[in-house]
C-alpha cells in the first residue's frame, strides 16, 4: 500500500497516460478505484471506443447527406436530360462529337495472295490481291446471277439518264469572263516551266475544257484552225500563246459538235436506294459490303446509294480517280468537295439526302433559315441530280458559316460486274504497281494512258468483267493515325471501250470525310435527324421503294 500511496499523485492523469510509467504502479493505481477522485476516467476501454465510433458515424452521415442534397439540387435545377431539350437549348448547337475508331484497311500482303472470308451464311468467298499500288482486291461470286439480274431489272424500271452532257451556253459565257490573264494561264499550263507548251502539257489540262476528250490530233487541228502554231511543230512558245485570241478557241469548240465517243464518259446510269425499307436484296448487298469492308455501320449506311451504269457498244470511261485531294477550304461547297478531280464533267453531284428529308432539294435551294453555302456547277456539268444535306437549324462553327454539310469523300470503291461482256469493257488501272508516279509521264510519244478508247491495252492491269465478281480498292493512303491521308494516285482507273455487246456494272462508294472531327459531327447529326424524323418519315426521292417486292423470272 505504501508504494501505491507514494505514486497516487500520478493517478490523476488519464488512464491512457504515456506507456513509460511504471507498469506495476499503474496497475496498482488502476486497481485502487475506491479512493480516487477521477472514477469516470477509469471506465473499461470498450465504452470509450464505442463513443469514438458513434462520433465518427455522425460525421460520415452528415457528409453523405450534404452530397445527396447537392445532387438532388443539380438534378431538379437542370431537369431530366432524357427529355426534349426544347428549342432554346437545341439552338445552342450539338454537344461534342464522339471520338471515332480508326478506319479499317485490309492488308494486301502480296499480289496473288488469297484469303477466305464468310460474307454470307453457308458459303465461303475468296479475296485475291490484284495490286498493292493501289491496294486492289477481287472477289469472284460476290453477287449471285439472280442478284445481278435483279439489279439490272430495278435500274431499268427506274430509268437511266446520260452520265455526261455537254456544257450549256451559260458555261461558255462564264469561261469567257474568267478573270485570268493569258500570261497566268500560260504559266499554269507550262508545268515544267521551260517557256514552251508541249502537246502533253496541254492534253493534261484538257479535262478542264468543255467536257470533250482531246487527243493530240484534236489539239493540232485546233492550232491549225485558229492559226496558233505558225511553224506547225505542235509546240507553243510564250509569244505564240500571247498572240492567240482565246475567243477564237471558244468559237472553234462551239463550232465542232462533240459526238458521244468524244466525251470523257459515254454511259447511262441511275441510283438504287439501299437504306431501311429498300428491296431485301439491296439491303442484303449493303450488309455484305459492310462485312467486307469491316467499317462501322454508320459509315457504310450513310454512304451513297448503289449506282448502276450501262455502257452500250462504243461506251467507255476515260481514266480518272474516284475522289479528289483534300482541301480544307472546300468545306462549304458540296460541288467542290466531292467533284471528281480527273473527271469534273459528271452529271451527278454525288450528293445524297439522308433518311428523313421530305424533299429533293436542288442546287441553291435554301434548306434552313441560315444562308446556304454557295453552290456552283463544276466545269462542263449540266443540270443533274444534285442534293445538299441538311445538318441542323443553326450554324456550326466547326463548319464555317454553312447551313449544309457536304457528303464526305470516297474512301474506297466497291465495283460489281453485273454481266459478262462479249467484247472489251475491262476496268484498266494504267499505273498499278508502278515504281513511281508522274502525271506528265502518262502522256508520252502521243500515247495517252488515260485514253481508254485507244490505249487500254497499254495499261499495267486490266480486270475482265465477269458476272457476279466484285473488285474493291482504297482511294486514299492512310495518314498514320488511322484516318484518311493523301489521294492514292495509283488508283487511277477507267472503263475500256466496249467493242461488242453491253456492259452493266454497279458502284458502292464508301464515303468518309478527311476530317475525323467533321465525320463524327456528320454521323452525330444524321443520327439526330433520324431520331427527330421518326420511323414513319419517308423521303420522297426514294421512289424505288415501290419496287421492294419486285421479282425477276429466271
């Protein structure tokens, strides 16, 4: 007891006093609770732990309550996001466009390489690599004979129109008022800058003429008629070109009526709808193309309808590329964005109204309250089936100040042969797998490799039409980031002269905008339009929906 009494003054400290105290004394102090004045501090540890836990839980509940109250406040202040945002909120424009996955691209491996794929149930198809530049493939039996005959029948029922017409007088007038000096024009044509215009330099630019396909003989005849080449050597100096009156050139071209064989393209075509509600065969073909390309459904479904083309005997299509170079300044005008650089004379503007539009707008037709983009005819193009795509009732900063958005470029081409051709009609790739590409080398020694009427046999690769076979290729090189890069110049191709019989083909162009952000915005807006239009909205232009149940007797 004496030892305990001697240490009693330290017992007034809390029972959780530092552990350096004498254990024996501490034990004695804790055990002698009868005479200590601090009895409450000597309660068992369990009671103190429970009090601490209760305090902690009170703070946790208060924190969670505050968070819940904040969330409820935000919810009831902004309203339910699933409801209609109303015109005021909708006018602010769309939200950020989603990020798109990289574009898929089939590897060529090597020329002649074959791989097996299953595009339809219970049947295997074989894809064979035809060239690596461009990346070109062939698939025999992609379409059945019955499908080929049905497509031809549907096209005949809908009616075909001439693929190219000559320019109107308004075009001639516009060309005559071009604000460009003769010296500037000479420098534009003189590609090697040697101060002399060679025949091949002039021929390389005749695609920008009036829709005629010019030959070396045509050029020399014109020089002679307008007295532009006094020495008759077929070469114009800068002085000789300056002495030439361009009005004589236009007068000469007007006085010589062009035959169909002298056009860039001699064929007839139409478009067949492949969207929801179309003929079940047309839908099946689109789904097959989707599996073949391995692209996203949105990209394939928002691409153009099926173009069906008929080449009669004597029909042809001079070499061209299916899409043009990427120019950021051509966002607004759809006729500039999708114009075929090599063949700017096609009737079709390659523009398609999306599902849900209630009419078929023509060039220059305002489609929203905002000012429409400027629309102009490509050189030599007459009135045709040009459509603009409605995006939204506001102006998009991402698209400049335009109220329409252009249909994207042709990322890849899928071409179907619908019949066996008796004579000619091959698809030629003049520079396929060349080591290098030089546009000026396409014309040498009076041989124009782009001329599919006279020099198809000199092309590097020719594909013979076989009913049901499909060929497809990529019109652009990859950009290294999974999207569209530069135009693949090796994709230059054309339709050889049909010497006997008739040739039927069909084209699916898969459209992708070179701007990844713009493509995402395009898909987002098309999805919104489809939602707002509803399932019952039927675009008036899709007249071929009436043929959805058509059958062809075999």
